[in-house]
């Protein structure tokens, strides 16, 4: 058994494992895919002190840093169930898809999240070639260009406001007949001169020249007519889904969106179970934030382990 078992091998998990190993705790880290979302990222320009890097390179560096320590690193292992300790100081158990199970006095959950996809032709083909999911990350790459934001909820409208300050023109596309974002955000967006809003619009295709995106096709859901918008970028903002489905039966407190509820110390409602990164209620989902949160969760696990005797 471990003293600390980290589930998830993205920036949050790697940071958590390194921090607890540095405290001398017997640490294991199990991940379905080491590197997490970072593996799917091309240019990264907001990892402070590193002006430019690329996802696979940073993911490799995360793995390398973990290997510097005496950490049991287990890749391609998908957790399917968390069985919390029955008493304070007891052993938690995590059951994996391959039938294995691991026990630890403290568990740090860092299973991240995934952006909901449109699921239309061209989206996957032009991912990172004009199709983007993170305005904080990729907005500046479209300086002066034409982009669309798909999704009229709070995140879509916030993204459109953010991008309108950077890019040349923004078209916001909403499936429903009206935007769902808070009124104050809608008012702000409507006050911006380089923004068009199109409601009742179903995106049907992402088009490109083989290299990069050059247009978006949508259907007017009232008339059935198809329209094409020429542009250079498409930001998909139809939801970020936490990878927490496997925790539903564990008694862990989660929001209705599936985010693990954590306090300022990254503690969950279950003693000895901590969580960090995109899978949690922490606002703003970013690499540098996930690393900071993972480190905090690890220090909280340390605090828990020295205060609670093993039983
Ligand atoms: P993740 O990176 O999602 O890692 C989760 C880990 O948990 C993975 O190892 C995964 O395999 C594992 N896992 C999931 N479920 C299970 C399970 N059941 N059992 C075991 N393991 C599991 N942020 C920036 O700061 N700058 C950028 O430029 C940037 N660009 C981005 C571009 C794209 C295309 C995307 C998708 C995201 C981008 N982000 C960027 C966001 C950033 O990648 C995330 O905020 C960050 O990776 C979150 O880290 P995390 O460790 O919480 O989760």
C-alpha cells in the first residue's frame, strides 16, 4: 500500500506526486494517459518563465521530472471506482478497469477534464489548425483575424468578449433561439462593435484548405437554410466535462456539473481524499493553475498524514 496515491498524470497529478515524494512519502501515480490534456496541445505560451513550448514536450518533461523521484508511475491505468476508508486514518482503495486495485492512506484525485466536441466533419481534422477550445491559451494566436465562438452560455460569451479585444472580428453562434449567458455579459458583448451574434444556428461543418480552417458552415434552424462564414479560427465553448464519472458512487461531494468540490486546501468532503486541477471546482482551468493546485493538494495530504495515525 501507498501513503499517497495520485490518480491522473496531467500537470496537477505530476506536481502532487513530486511534492509528496519530496516529503518522503511512499507515492504512487496511476494515469490513463500520462501528460493529460497537455498531450493534445500544440503551442503553449502562458507557462510562465517558459515563453514557448509544445504540449508533447511539456508532457515528456512532466514524466521525466516524476521519474527523478522514487515514485511508482503507472501509465495506461484507468480508475473505475474509489472506495473511501471506513474510518479516519484508514485505507482508501481505488479499483482499476483491468481489475487491479491499489490502497493508500491518502488519495489525490487529478483526473482533469475534457472539452465537449461539436462532433461535426472537419473539427478533429483542424484541431490546433484553427479549431481551438481555450481562449486564454490560443486567443492571441488569432490577433487581427476573424473567429467564431460556438456556444452562448457564460463561457462562450466570456470567450467572445475576451477575443473581441484581440481579434479582428467575432461571430458568436448559439444553437438555441437565445443566449443563455448572464444578462450583464450579453449586454457587454452586444456593446462591442466587432461582434455579430447568430442564434438558432447549428454548426454543421468546419472547412479548411487542407492546412488550416477557412470557413464554418451552419444551418439556420428556423428556415433550414445553410450559410457559410469565412474565418480563420473557431473556438468551441460548449462545455468542459470533468473526468469524474467514476467517482459517482464514492460519496464524494461534486457539483451538478461533476466538478469535485474542494476547499482552499484542496480537501474534499472525505477525510484523506484531496483533489486538484481541472476535475475540481477551482476556477480557471490552466496548466500553471493545475500545477499549483496539485502542489497544494500534496502539502495538504502531508498535513493529513502527520496528524492522523494509521489504523
Ligand atoms: P489533465 O491534463 O486533464 O490530466 C488528467 C489526467 O488524468 C490524465 O493523465 C488522464 O489520462 C487521467 N485520467 C482521467 N480519467 C482517469 C481515470 N478514470 N483513471 C486514471 N486516470 C485518469 N492550458 C494552459 O495553461 N495553456 C495552454 O496553452 C493550454 N492549451 C490547451 C489546449 C488544448 C487543446 C486543451 C484541451 C487544453 C489546453 N490547456 C492549456 C488547458 C490545460 O491543458 C489544462 O488546464 C491542464 O492540463 C489541466 O491539468 P490536470 O492535471 O488538472 O488535468
